[in-house]
């Protein structure tokens, strides 16, 4: 597992966001020869053509060149290409980006890294014609060291991106959300000292309320370093030594700690000094654990009043990737009286997590192991383990994250059970403090058609048993909710990780008329009454906060490429069902005071 440098945003950096030249390369001419063998040609050669176009004219018209990156043809980064260029709305293919930037001064004692927040789906990255590497997975961050390749003056960063779906990918061929392609999150150039802290963990020790566990890894030539950790507000200052491999793992008691909670999302400024350089972060401390069918936050029983969210701005369309969009989406969840959000179906951008930390929203964080994954493909498993690792490594110090979800609606079977078990083992190896779950499926007992249950071997591996159910929408009409009984044998907490139905915002009619807001409102009322009957229920997350684009939703005049199960419409308007959930959660909030 290559080292993941999680601390880069804590060092000084330069944003590479903004206009990036692009070229649509539908037949991958710049990447494959005409027999399909990789040639990586365009990525390696922008430097040769750097002058070619740089001042806007052809320097050597006789030279054979059939491509070029020109400033007039550019995309905004961060941002999916689908929402920026009409011709790319449905585009699934290959596209080249090129960012030319100046480095005013190259410091001989510093190290340089380029970090991408996410690129969907696969990216090959080149700097000044040198290939830095490849990243697979559209929703997790990655970085490359560029110290030996970056130059003082002009640099050219070229990225080949493909968002073509494939059976062996994660997610695989079928998904109920838009396959937004491109450099969808921030890109930054960071400078670090020659020896620096590449990763650290600082959290409450599992099950403790006043014992912190501190782990750190040094990167560089001299790995044995004195590390200073301080939390000024608590008057804490401690020194440690890393071992010969540059690692330390210590725990120590701390007093007067105010624990993080939705009611009081307390974040402390933490300072870490390594080799003379101090980095800071804002960290909350809380404990989360399961006892029987109860979920305890800081030792107190909690009910997770949640909602599912896709990483999409319904009003603008396209990937949401700014702090303002995070505040809009999570602000809507707060208006719904939520203390919990299920960030579906993939890791969201870091702004969402940082804002949830600040606002006091507990987070279900998920990797896109969704529906029909290629379970018996070893490279698919490796891909899943890598995306899980990248997700946990980025957010393991965020108090708001309490659940690592490993899958959504996957069919039990030997290969799938083994695949998910390996993911669960990796999650626990990386983070013993958080809960493991997955969105499973319910079914009815064969001898009692109105008795619903969950029976899934993977539930044994989960701390919390979660499942999606659509009684009243895909499964009967809303009145069926009053007939369904629930029998779930696990002595574990239950979360309903999805329920709901579509309504076209602004379409009104009788509550018996599907696609109206009145139908959706009645469906929610019936579901809420039914959910109250599940004894081990400890959380609910209706599907979904806001309408979102999906290529699977094709009903003319009603869906037209949108999944309209949102409690909020594509225009950002609250539907009638929004108030049903808000009242239910207000009632629960009072009950759990
Ligand atoms: C599924 C799935 C979602 C999908 C939803 C729906 O449960 O998890 O991704 O959008 O149902 O059908 O709307």
C-alpha cells in the first residue's frame, strides 16, 4: 500500500484551481496507438508543444502536430465536464486536461507535491512530460511527489481522465446517479520540509472519555524525530520520539476535555511540530460505541435522525464541491432537524466533512461498492480496499464521522460475503474507533408475506444492521405500511438507511395520485408510523434530501433524467413530505433530550 500523505493540506500550498485547457479524446488517440497499446504520447509531449502554442501561434508550421492545448478551450477545475459543456453532458470517455503554471522560486531544501481531491474515474498524471502515476476511483483524494520534476518558471501539468464505466470498476456498470466525469475537486501544489509528518491520528482511545491515542508517521531521510504535540486551549504540551521507521503510537490521559457532540460540536486547535515545522488542525473528540441494540455517543444513547445526500448541487446541477454548497446541503439537513447524514454512495469532498464537523452532524461515510460488483475479480477487491483506505485515511480525525459503510444493496453470496468481509477487516485494522455497516436489503418471510426481515451473513460482521426499504413506493402502496410487521433477529442497532418515493416538486393532486407531493407526503406519514414499530430502530435516513440527476430515470415530463425522491426539489423548494420528517425528528429530539 503506497503511503498516503494525509497532512499535505496542513502545509503551505498554492491552488491550481481555475481554467485548465482540455481536449476531448474520444478514441484515446493520445493514449493508445492504433492497435490499442498504451503510448502515453500527449501527456509526455506537452512540453515540446509548450512553446508551440504558448504565445498563440504555430512556431514551426511544417512540424506535424495534430493536437494542442489552447487557453481558449478550457474547463473550470474543480468541476465535472458534464455541467460545463453542452456537448459533454452525456459524455463518457477520455479527456485531457492541461494546466500551465509558474513556480516563482524552487527551494532546494523543500519537497513539492501535487494533490487532487478527486478525479472521476481513472487519471494518468504527467508533470513536464514525466509520468507521475495513475489513480483509480472517482471519489477519493491522491497525491504525487513532484520535487524532481517541477521547475522554476513554467510548468505543465497534464492529466488524462476517463470516466468510462466498466464491469470490474467500483462502482460498476450500473448506478442510479450521474456519471460526472473530470477533475471534480480541488487541485493544490504543496511545499513541505525535507523531513515532515506525513500522517497522524489523534482521537479518543476506543471506549475512553479522557484517554487520547496519538499516532504519527514521519516522511524523509532522518526518521527518528522529536515530535511536539500541543492543544493550547487545554494547556497540553507533550513530546514524543518516533522510532527508526519514523513511527510513534502513544496514549495519554487528558483532563477537562469537552467532548464533541451534535449539540456542542467542540473543535480544538491542535499543533504538531516535527523537524522544526509546526502544522495545525481542528479536531473534535468523542466516543461512539454499540451496546446491544443501543448506539452510545459519549456514553449516552443517541437516535440518528438522518437523511441521505448525494454530492450534487440540485439547483445548479453537477458535482457540489465548494464550502458554500456544503453549507447549503447540510444547512437543509439541519432545517430537517437532523443530527445525522448518510453521504451516499461514495466519499464526499472534504468540505462536506469539515462543515459537518463544525455544524454537529454525525456522518455515515460510504465507498461505492454498489449493486452488481465484480466480486471474484482480485483487482476489483484491491480497488475497493484502496478506496476504503483512502477514505478512512483522509477522515479518521473527523469527530463527525461515526460509520464506515462498505456497500449498498449487494446480493449475498460466497464471493460477495468474502469481498465485504475483507473490506470490514481492513476498516477495523485502520480504525478501531468507528462503527462498520452497509445498506443491506430486506425481504418477507415466505410463510408470512407481511412479515419483513433482514437475513444477511454480512450483518454478522457489522456493528449496526442497516437496510433500505421502499414499502409504499416500489413495494405496495403507502397503506401497506400499516400491514407490515418487522422481525429482525439481530441483537444489534437497526438503521433504515433508505426509504421514500418520488414527487415532482410543485405537482399537486389527490394523495392517491403517484408523483404528486401529496402522494409522497402520505407515503412518509405511513412510513413514519411503521418505523416506530421496529423495536431496535436507532436511526433513519430517508432517500433523499434533494432531487438528483440519474440517467436511469426517463419518465417524460415527470422525471426527465432526475430521481425525484428528494424532500427538496431540483429548484431547491421543500416538498410537503419535508415537514413530515421535520416534525418526526422534532418529536424524537425531544424524546432523546
Ligand atoms: C436504491 C439505491 C439508490 C437509488 C434508490 C432509488 O435503494 O440505493 O441509489 O437511487 O434506491 O431507487 O431511488
